[in-house]
C-alpha cells in the first residue's frame, strides 16, 4: 500500500493533477494507520522507529490535505 502511495505521489509530481495527489495522500494515511495498528497488535524489534516513521508520514499527509483544502 505504501509503494502504491509512493507511485501515486510520483505521478502527481509529473502530472500536476489534484486527483493523483489526493489519492496518493489518502493511501499514505491508510498505510500509516495500518502500520500503527499492526505495531500495536504485534510489536516488531524496532517498534519505536516504525511508530515514529508512521506518525511522521501521517502528519505530513494531513498537512498535505490541509494545503489542498486551502488551495480550494
């Protein structure tokens, strides 16, 4: 899911169209929440790093959504 999000965001940089950007950001939100839930259920050896990375991705994508809403 995260690889698909990266692909959508890469397409959004080449083709400046809002649907690709919105889809990419929503996939990042879904992947981040999925990672956080997975780490809560079955922690991995590097739990702290994974949680920080997922939270960072979540914050950046929410900031991206706020910027898109501001542009409308």
